[in-house]
């Protein structure tokens, strides 16, 4: 039975971890973790990237075996050897990257692994009935015959939750569940979670978004560098305190910046329209201006044309019509020429565009500028490249400062710093910045935000795209909202979050009259 | 071309498409499970040689068939071990199997039978002989349709009938059973299968075992069905054409049947058209018709005939992510 003396309740904890450790080779991913999750509670786990949250959850879900320590579920010591075992114990997991087969229907995905017999017929009928029942009880509506690839992300996540519930999950683990959701979808998710809690189910939610932790959880556990720093009651803590526990030092959550001092227009986009390879209009008559010394933020749910806008300006996509001017000159459709015109681009996806992960850092530190005569031309001047890389790594506090290390071996935050250093250090006049802090830990976010503000104060024109509304609001001097390839409104960054959220969802109405 | 000649070509099209169809379905089972298999050719050779040799030794077609399946499944397990357990490169492993099987058949054949690598003709009991379907002889007298029944439908050996039944069985297995659902899932998103608590490795091994068994039947058909005895390199690239057919059929079993029939028909016409001068075209080079399956596949891949989307996880070893 429950031997834990700190909380002498009759009800055993839904999950209890006692001294759990896990190493991958020399890396200690989890060391001596103690955790108690009360039944019928929503329990948050926060920590920076690499703090060991995901490893811990994978141990709970039977993906990995702990090297040592004990796991108890409802007071009973258990060994979770594989996911099937976890499912039997009533543990369900919603992964950050959904574990769905995209060209299967919802029903087939729900069925997979729980088919109820060698033939599918009977299991299908049962699963269909079960889905209808869950839809009625929890408002988890989703068409069982729809293909996953046709569903929006929010609905795909619902399928993941349904998968867990149809398997009888009493304990639901969600790994970064809101990363891909709109604010509205996130609210809907929270509503579902609260309802599950009301039915006595236990929810364990992993996230790095402190605001969500504050909004939804009953208790929070904080992890840092593979250790459990502590558990606090949500009602008795604050985002500042949590951030400090996560990072181990005081962190400025609010970006400090003075008022902008905008100069003349640097980047002008006029009536830009862009049709993609499939003939779909991705940008519809987009016009905007970015002046020197200001940050213009583009808010919007992912996939509403922001990426295409950035790529069109960066010379990676050819617009169907319209003009893009840099300091009054129409820009060429050539990224290299643009770089020479001092337009720098921080791509949204550093893995696909910003870096070659298999390259050493010093190679990445000159990528795109490698033809510059400073680096020796056809035969590289290794000493010059080395010096360049060292100075970049120093200026941007890239850790470890090893120019020979493959870029893939750096953390997300440090990889992003490598990209920023390369682009910022060459004195650009205008900057295109996409998702500057995606997959970046809190400490590095603070650093990157400060650098962006510094660039603004140095008189650069900055166009910022981010799906993190908080980031847009705290960095931008003006906010443009994109929906379905159009700019549907301009707001001040101090505008009401609900209003921005509605604009992002394409609801233009009452608010639009107030737009500039 | 008159009706009789046409039926003749159709008849040989059926015979020629049988090994293609079996190999194509073999590829389908492994590729739908996410393991690319360029070693169909080698597995067929292993099966053909084993069938030829065992038929000579035992004089039993059925034991020879079992031997063919055994040899081919063995290579399937080697491929699975290399690609699934050891997470090796699937193309490299497949190519290696092709070389090993071809070389091994030649070496063993030479040392056992001393006939330059081929096996002697097995006795009649060691071969699969044609079966006349009921009323074939009577139907032959009853006009063109009866003739079709007698010449094209009837008069094949049991392996041909199995091959033409197999796509429907495969369709049923893939779409109606738990095994099929899991097999399809593991070729698209193995992580989804893993998190559902189902073994990815076991499914991929199963795919390779089915693939091996079907290639074995294809090989046995070549050695002791279509021909009498194993000849050096008798598969003649059918393993590769089967892969082309698989793409053409978009990895679906019933379309595979029609694609293989089409390819078999092209093959049969090429034989028939050898040296024949067509009006206003002149003599069509046989090589052109032999190349048609590949040309058609390239046109398909270029996007002119729909879109062929391979299983998403194909060719990628599954590694649990940290």
C-alpha cells in the first residue's frame, strides 16, 4: 500500500515514481526522479528542452526501461516493459508528434493495436460505437471515416486523445499538446481536459509554456538537467518562480524595450500575389511596409501564407505578381544577390534551410557567404573561417564553443544562435526573421529576443513571423495579422489578445473598422 | 492477327505474367511493411535453383516447391536481419542478395550437375504439368468464347491458378484483417505501431517471410512449371520488372494483377512480333517492346498517369526516437 508519509491520504497516488534513473550512454537523462501525481488532478511538468521530461514520460509509457527506481500506479508497484503494458495499466499518451497513420481513416487509427480479433469487422463496429459514445460524453466530435491527412491539426490531436480513451486510459499523458494549436483550439483542449478531470481521470501535461501551466494545472513539477527540482501547487506559485526553478537563475520573461524610433521605409511589399505549384493562391494581394528601426510582426496560425511571404521576400519563391522593394529598388529573385544587398534571412525551419546539420559549425557559420573573398574563394582559407566562427560563437555565447563539432550535436537554442550570429554579424539593413525561438529553451529565448531588439535599436528594418502570439506581441512595434493569404488587419501589440485571436481565425467584423 | 493467334498470345501472356505477378505481390508485402526489396530477383533465382535441383533429386514437384520456398525465405530472413535488426541499407542488402543468389546457384549447379550451371531436366513427376479444366475440350468447339476458355483459361499448371488467385487473397488480407492493418501501418508510420504496443520488427519480418514465400513460388514456377530445369540467370530481370509493376500498380494487389498481365502481354507480343513488319511502322525492334514496361513506369513516375505514392516509411530503418 501507500507508504508515502508526506501525504497520508487514503487514496493512493495515480502515479508515483521513486528514485527513477535513466542513462543513455554517458548522458544521464533522468537521475533519481521522485514524483507523485494525485488521482483526478491535472499535473504539469515543466522544464527546458533536454531537461528529461520526455524521457521520463517515455519510461512511464513503456518506451524505455528505467535503469533503476520504482514506478507505482495506483499504489501498486509495476514494471512497464512495453507500451502494451502501459495501456493495460490505464496509461494513455498523446505524443508531441502525433502517432497517426496519415493515409488511414480515424477509425483505422483508433483500431490499430486494439483490433479486437484477427478479423477487423467486429472490432470496427465496436470502435465506431465507442467513438460515438465518447463524442456524446466529451464533445470529442470527429468523423470516424475521415482520412487523418484531411483533418486539421486540432482534430488530429482529438483522434490521439480518443485513441487513449477507447483503450480505457485513466491516466492521460500529453507531451507539448498546444505547440501546434491555435489559441482557440488550445482553449477547447483545456476544456476537454477539465472535463476528464471532473470524471476522475488523471492528466499529466508536459509543456514549456508557463502560461498554460498556470491556466490549467493543479500542481506543477519542475525538471532541470535530468533532475526533479521540485513540485509546487499551481495556486501558490507564479510564472516567474517557475522560470527561475527551470533555469536555475532569475529570468526576464518580459522583453525590455524602449519605444521604437522608426526611420524611412526600407522594405516595401506591393500587391504581392503568389500561386504555388499546385495553383493554389498562397498570398493574395499583400502589401506592407517595414521602416528602419521598427519590428513588424506577422501574427497568424501556421499555414496562412506567412511562410510564403517570407520566402517570396527572401527570393526563394517567385511571386505571381506584385513588387518587393528594398530601399526603393525592386529586388532580384536571387537569394545570393539579396544577401549582398544586405537583406538577411533567418528561415523558419533551421533544420531544413538555415543549417546543414551534418556540417561542422565553422562550415555552417559561413554558409551562404562562403563565396566571399574573405574566406579564400575556391580554396578555403581555413584560418579565416576558423577565426570568423570563433568570433561568432563568442559573440552569441554558443555552447560548447567548439567550431569542429557537428551542428546536429548542439541544442536547439545553440543551433539557432549559430544561424543568428551568421546573419546578424554581417551588418544587414533589413532582416527577415521566421520563428526565432521555435524549439529553443527559455534561457536562449531571452538572449535571442534581446538581440533582435538590439538590431532594431541599431536602425534595422525587421519583419518578424512567429506562430507564438506572445512573442509577436512582446517584440513587435506593429502587428499585422494574416489569414488565408491576406493581411486582415493591423493592430498595436498592446491590442486585446482575444481580438487578435479572432483576427487570426479569420473573423473580421466589428473590429475591422478600427483598423488603420 | 486473327482470333486464334490472339488467343495464342494471350495464353503465353498468362504464362509469362505469372512469375511477375507472384514477385510483384512479394514486393508488395514487404514494401507495404516499409522494407524496400530490390532482391526479388535474387530470391526468385534461389527459389528456381532450389526447385530445379530438388526436383531432380526427389522427383517430386511438391517437395521441390517447398525447397524453393525455403531457399527464398532464407534470403528473406537474411534481408530482414540486415535491414530490420541491424538497420542496414535496404538497397545494398537487396543488391548483395541478388549477387549472392546468382553466384551461388551457378557454383552449386556446376559442382552438383556439371552441366555449366544448369540443372538436368527433372522427371515429369518433378514438374507442375498443365491441368485441363472441365469441359475444355468441348468448349473449344463452341465458338470464340469457348475457344478463349479452352486456350487461355484452361491448360495451365496449378501455380498459375494460385498466382491469379493471390491478388484477391492479398487484398483481403491487407484490408480485412488485423495483420493487414498493422502491416500497412508499419509501412506508413512505424512509430504509431510501436506506441500502440505492437512490435515493428515482427511485422517487418513477417512481410519478408511472405515475400520470400511468394518469390519461392515464382522461382519454382520458372524452373519446374514454365521450363524443365533451372537455367543460368533464368529470371532474366523479372524481379526488376516486378518492382516496376509494383509502382505502376501503386502498391495495391488487384491493380497489380492487371499491370502484370499487361507487362506479360507486352512480353508475349515481343516474342510474336520478332521480325514481323507492321504496316507503316516497319519492323519494330524487339528491344523496344521489351523496354515498354520500364518506359511506362517512367511515364507514370513522371506524373502523367496519376500519382504513385510509395509507403511513407519505405526504406527507412525504424529507430525509436529519444
